[in-house]
C-alpha cells in the first residue's frame, strides 16, 4: 500500500517496556550454589557455637555443684571433722559411728553429682548402712557443700583419697575394714580410688562405665569424646581392683542406664556380683529397699541387727 505522493506508510511499533528497575540495574535472582554456601556457613557457625557452649558448660553439666550444704541432718549422733590434707585445702566429712568406738567395718561413702553429704537421699543411705551395723564416713568434695574450689575429675579423686587416708592413717582403720561405696558419679570416683588402694570390698550403685560415653549418647552429633575434660573412664580402670565388688542398679535408671552398669560389671575381674533392683537412679534404694540392703548384707556377710542387737 502506498500513500498519495508515492510514500510508503510508516509502521509504528510499541517500545518494549523496561520499567525503572530494568532500566537501571539487572534484577537479582538467587543462585542455588550461593544459597547453599550461605546456609552451610550459618550451620557451621551455629555448630561451632554449640561446641564452645558444651566446652564452657562442662563443669556445670557434669558436676552440678556450687550449692551450699543442704539443711538435712542425721537423726542419730554424727561428727563433722576437717580432713587433714597436705595441700592445706579445707575439706570436711561426717563421721557416723555405729557405737561409741571405731570398732567394726567402715563404709567410705562417695556421693554423686547435684548433691551434698547432707542431701536427703544420702542421709537415707547412712541410716540404712548404720542399721546394718556399719560405721560411715561421708566426705564432701571441694566445690560442693559450700567448700571452696571448682570440681574436676582430679579434684574429686584427690578428695576421695584424702578421706581414705583419714580413715587409714588418722583413725588407724585397717584396709580390711574399709568398704568403698560409690553412688552415681561417686561410683566413678570409687572405682578410681579402689584401683589405687587396698580395701575390704567395693560397692557401686548406679555407676557409669564412662561418663564420656553417656555424654556421647546424649549428644550424638557432637565430638564429646574429643572435647570432654572429665571423662571418668571407669571401664578402663576397674580391672585393677582386686577386692570383691557388688554392683547395684535400678532397672528403670534413666540417668545411668542399666546397660552402662552391666558394661562396667563385664569389665571387672575377680569376685563380683550384679544385682538388679526396682526403681530409678535416685529411688532404687528406697523403692526396693529390702532387696537393695539385703544384697549388701549378704555381700558383706553381715549378721542381722535388730534393736541394736546382733541376732
């Protein structure tokens, strides 16, 4: 088609709309690789922060110390004594004799974490052990019960040794009259002590094979075995104990699973006995007390004592 004068008609085309953004800068579109890299960096920072938190909080998580001495006290006569130490650190213990003399066997009772020697569950233990005809020495750890210091595996081991030396050296109790008793974390302390000393017997209640292994089970995505400073690896020490051993463990223990107790038992050598009792980590000695303390009486070959008289 031609217009008059022989001119071709003009063809009008609409200009492509670019918009203000497209005119000035290119629109940003996320790139999958870049997004993935950012997410990995954020995850690594978060993971590293969690590891650092576990490292800095280990003392609080493992020991749960720092509390003052509980208000509970035994209803029977007891004496609080300061334990002599070469390093001059203050450490005290409760002496609970069955009679007015030091005669008879002595239980060196090592309590667990999140407790003191004055905790209700520990006093219940002392009461029943005395009822069996046993004397009891219960030392406090540094960092617990208002004592100065920060608890570590080495600190608790030294405190347990100071208590043993008090019985053996200061009170002149022969090793064949000393029974090392450890409950919960105190079981790990007891294993370490008994592996280095002489004693008549060892009793372990709710004792872990290795605290570091329990930590790894609870935090499977973190390198607990590499970062833990207080592993309490009892399973690597228990074979050095030469005295008879009694293992007591609650079948419903959710803190230290009974499988851990059995693993420790399997690693022990010599004369050993494993007794399952009803109850959990704290309640077993009360919930199944007859079987619990009956097993101790049978293990130590103790006579039955009723109303203060041997039957």
